[in-house]
C-alpha cells in the first residue's frame, strides 16, 4: 500500500461515522485505525509504526520507549487465543433473555462449544469455540453491535 492509498484511507475514515476499522490483507499487512474524540485518526500497521492524522497532517516519530510498550502489549496478547466475530451483527450471550450466558469469565471451554450467538439479518448464528481453554475475557456486552473480525472472547 503506498502513501496516497494510506492517506485516502485515513481521510475517508476521518470523514465517516466509523469509530474504528481493522483490515488484514492477504499478503500479511494489517492496518487498524481508531478515532479519538478530537477527530484524529490513528493508523498502525504490522510493523508497529503509527501515523497520526488531523488537520493539518502531522507524522510523529515512534520513540524506542513507545516501541517497547507496543511490543509488551503484543506479547501479552500472544498468550491468548482470540475468538473474533465472523460477521457484522448483534452479540447475544445467551439464547434467550431469561437464560444464563453460554459462557462467563473463568469457564472452561472445549473446541466446538457454543460461546454466543451473533444475529445477522434476522438469522441467529451460533459462534463456537475454536480452542480448548479457559475464558479470560468477554470483550463485548450483551446486545452490542459487533463488526467483522471484532474480538468477542479471549481464551487462555
């Protein structure tokens, strides 16, 4: 991806109502952008470089201290398997409002076990665990809208 494409993507993100965006290309490049309250767009790629854009555009340098803190965060994330949403929809922790959630923090899960439901276009899609382990974090709340690729659960 060249500078013009990245700049266009940042401008489009800044002018949209989206709060965050994550893209993973087939060649392994990952781009994630998040808006903060000042309409500033943050862009990070797999190489851990960060480009900040606002009006006017400034490109800060990433200090060694920032690189180390980003590396520490990445190492902490490596300890977990993350179950991501396979689609855009509404997250439901249980199959009915009166019932207990399928899983909670601390529960042991097995590969193939139903963790939640994501409703998309009036269809209820059961999301199953891809791993054996223990639920460390439920990343979304019941009835939250989820995006494609958004983390739902962290499993250790």
